[in-house]
């Protein structure tokens, strides 16, 4: 198995984590009603776990080799990837359904593609362009065109998605010479500092201290999903084009929809089933073409 094939497996793992995360986070926002407190506490926990890992001798020596420009990029990633969009996303998620939030977030591949072509010089085949169109349509019909209304909450989630698209392009640049684990840590560590500063400036820090046992349980679940997401995502992004990893991430939408249908609405219609199948086939087709183009890479253990 080549390193790129291993990275593709990581992306599919990220998609599963993301699909479950959006669903469970929708419940977390109901238990911790202040979305700013929720996302700050969650990101602080993940930043602490990653900081413990960064302090290990093998990784810490890489941290000392970072240049000033690398540190500036990590701080920027923390701002536009690890703080502001989280505030926007969780505020939006507290006001809309997990399915709507999942759909908007999974349009990430569109914005990343539009940025990756001019700024990362990535190229797509005709088959991949067609697969992208199918991914968009499948994702849209999965939600249900008759029930779709673009609200203030959806606008917040879209804004967060756009910021994450910009972040991933910047991250792809820095991942050329910085370890993925360090980029993951930078995103969460500096992001947590910005979020904590926001709580201090808005007099919301008392909400962190007042969390009860039930809220801590949901906070732990949400943090575990986020930790898994950042670790697998950046590892894959380091080895694969940004267009590939974000396209595969779209299959998280069927996962969120399926969980919502099983545990919330108790309904799963033919349109949702067919759209989910189309999304999965399109994502696999997209990655299959990419894999064929790189089949000459030597296998790794």
C-alpha cells in the first residue's frame, strides 16, 4: 500500500468522524446552551491533549526548528481555523438542524477547489470535475430541496466553512515543511488562546467554571471527535491534494443524515437513500481517478 493510499484511508476515517461529530455536537449545543463556552472548552481540552503530545522529545525537537514565518502561519491558522469559524459554526448549529449544518459544511470541497487551483496549482481531470458536480447535487438532494431555507444560522455556518477553506489552503502550504502533528497542535493551541481571550473580553468565562457533570460528559464526547478529526485530517492533507481530501469529506453528510433519521426523525426516505448512494459512489470515483494517476508510486509498509 502506498503512502497516498494510506492517506486516503485516513480521509475516509475523517469523514466518518465528521459525520458523527456534527450529529452529536447538535445535542451538545442543547446541553451547553452557550455555544461560545462550548467551543472554547472543547478546543481547550483538545489543545491540552495535543500539547502533551508535542512535549514528547521526538516531536518537541521539530518544534524548535520552526522558522518565524512558520510560527506566523500557525498563529494565522489558529485564528481563521481554530477560533473564529468555531464560534460561528456552533452558534449556527445551536439554531439549525444537524442535517442542514452538515450539508453546508460539506460544501467545503467547492470553496477549497476554487482556492486550490489558483493558489496551490492543483489540477483536476474531466472525470473529477464531473464527480464534483455529482457530489454537490447529491449533497443538496440529500437534505431535501422542498425543506431547504437559508437562514441566519445557515449563513453563520457558511461563513465558518469559507474560513476553514482558506485555512486548509494555508495549512497545505505550511505542511510542505512542517509536521502535520505540529500544524494540528498550532491550530488548536492558538485557536484556544483566541477563544479564551474572546470569553474574557465578553465576560463569559464564568460559564466555563459553572459546567456540571452532564455538560462535561457531552464536552468530552465532542472533544474526542474533534481530536480524531484534526489528527487524521492534517495527516491526510500533508500527503494528498486539498481537492481530494475535501471531496472525500462529503460522504460525512450521509452519515449525519442516517444518524439523524435513526435517532431523531425515525424516517429515512428513498430520496435520502439514493442521494447517499450517489454521494458515496461519486467520492469513490473521484479518489479512484486520483489513485490511478498515482499508481506508479512505490508501495510502503
